[in-house]
C-alpha cells in the first residue's frame, strides 16, 4: 500500500492557517483507498457578498457568500474498479474527494469532450499534482491539457441539430407570445443559450458556462455580443424576442428551421 506523501509535498497556494488542514486532507485520502496519484485543486475561500466572484478554475467561480468554509477538491486516482465521492471537514477546511480509476476517468473526459463541456479536463489542467510516484497522474494531466488545446469539434449533424432546435423553440416562443408571455420569455431565454452555444461550437471553442457566455462571445464575435446585450434590454418580451431573432440572423443565418437529417443511433432492445 502506498504511503502518504512527505511534508514537503507541493500544495496549492493557501493561507498559513490552511496548510496543516491541506496536509490533513492528503492523509485522509490514504485512509479512503490506496492512491496511485492525487491532484489537488485550488483552495476556494468564502468571500463577502459585495466582492466579485473569482474564477479559481475555468468556469467555476467562487460563490458569493457572507459565511462559509474554505473548500478544496482532491482527485484521487487508484487501481480499484470503483469510484466514490467523499466529503470531510478537516478543521476549517471542507475537503471534497473524488476517487476514481484511470480508465473510468479517461472515459469521463471523453464523454465530457463529446458534449463540448470538459469540466474535469479543465479542473485537472488547473490543479496541483501532489502525489504521483509512478507518473500516472502526470500522464493524465497532460492528456487533459492536450484535450483542451484541441478545442471542440462537433459534427455537422450535431451543429445542425443545435440550429434546428434553437429555431423550433424560437418559433414556439413567437406562437405563445400573445397567449402566454411568461412561457414565451422562458423559451426565449433557452433559445439565447442555444444560439450562443452554437456560436462557440462553430468557432471550435468549448461550450461556455453561463457566466462566460457574453464575454467569451465578445472575444471572437463582438458584433454578436452587442446583439446579445440587446436581448436583455428592458422588460418588453416582444422586443426581446425581436432582439433574439436578430441574434439568430447573425449566428444561425436564418429564423426558420431548415430541413435536417440527424445521425442514426442504435435503438434500445426494449423499444423506443
């Protein structure tokens, strides 16, 4: 069984009062399983309500809170055929352990990448490799970094599906506007998300979190970002729907759902 790392193990930056709890979290990992590698994420500190959220990891801003505990996440790789999540409080520190096997984690990375949202890869690339006697963790972290650098590559069928669904929902919002303005507004909100996701995917970028959508869009299409701003001006649902149509014109190239054939997928043995 592997032994806990020495007291000289590299840790993420943290205030002096959290250094001992961080090392305690490493010790706890060795009571949960026999680690092959441990990656420790940044320490996330509670902030005051009037302090802007800080993104300690891409797409993972620190929540605004008046009270709470500092948190840290640890990815623990082991050679056993099971995975588990564990939450432990170590002094003032709330430690979140994710225990996983290398093969399963690689499948998770591939699945997230296929959906355009590589949350785990971003976390691994930003973490601190604290325990890695055999180099297995370094290989996995490098794999995550290479996956991120590759960018998102959806198929034409996937992009076609995004376009069609956004336009179907936009048409339904138009149809509901007079009779049910709230339903129309909820539909428009979803359409905006779909349109912006389409833009990111078309640019070969990973799909954004809600907090990243506007500023991320401005990085590669400032005109579209200005149109996106217009979708949130005022309280007139009809005006916001028209603004969303202009955004669709810019990004999707149409307001009417075109003909589309989706990819074939295996039918379940028990039927649809």
